[in-house]
C-alpha cells in the first residue's frame, strides 16, 4: 500500500506510532513499493476483512459473531490470537451501542470514498464503514480502527473524525464514530471535539511521514 494512497486507519496507525515502530512501518511500505515495481505478486488481501464482514453480519442479525469467529480461526491459524480479541472488543462496544433501542437495526446507505490531498499528491481511502439505520430512521456511520498498537488516542480520533467529515461532507459530523475495535472504544465529536486546527495537524503529520519515508528510501539506496 503506497503511502500516497493509503487507508485512513493505516495512516493514523503509522502517524501516531512510536518513532521505532513508525520507521518499521515506513520501511515495510518501501519494501512493498519495491516488490510491486519489480512485478511481484500481491501477498494477499486485508487480514481484517473477514472479521469485519462477520461483525457487520452480527449487527444485522444474519450471523453470530462467536460462531463466525470460531469458523474463521479454524480455517486459518494466523487468526487464532487476534480474531477472538477483535470479537470481544467489538461485542463490548456493540452491547452498549444497541441499548439505545430494542428495535432491529437496518443496513444504512453504503459509504466509501477517496479524499484527495493535491498539495501532497496523495489520497486517503475511506472504506469499510459500518452503516447503520436505527429504529427512528436515523443513519449512523462507524469507521473501524483495528491496530493493536498504538491504541487510538483522542488526538488520533480527532484527526480521523475531521477527515471523515471532509471526505463525506453530506453526512453531519455527529453521525460518525471512529471505533477502536480491539479495545471496544468509540469516539465521536462528543468524545473528541474538533478544535479547528485539524487540517493543519493532519497535513503536517502526513507530509512528515512522506518526508521520513523518502529519507529512509535514500538511505537504503546508498
């Protein structure tokens, strides 16, 4: 995944990592870019895609997440440790969320987009949004963050919520939640209030990552 075309959750993960972990992530991107340039085959799909599909199905009552997680783990031992942790975190959040109504939730309008940043010749992908319509007909949009480290902080959530609002401006900001799945903790603009400087902070972070990646690439080529 090139740094100039990256998912929002991956960008937040790298941008808020410790320096050592951040450099490791950037070196991984450099290796992937080189492999792609050399014509290497893609290494596979998104590790989290299967879990998130099952979590969505659980929300709308078509699957039980305990059962589907057990099936996923049985089919791939690489999921044995992390998928149950994701399941437990998601269900902690969901049990609290669904207390707001006894009526069944419905699938809401699908939302996905790419937010272009011309000044950096980059785009941020916003995909995998859980779109929920509640019993009153109101729409709610939950964007997942899956990383073990770093934990999603208030500052990271604030930048993520700002980006979601910019990428999908037709949706009221209070309808978004950014969910740290492993920890079962969700942020909205109530928990992570926007302060007005999010654009500057986001661009500074993103530009800094590109600059650091370029420096690491030059060092590797020497």
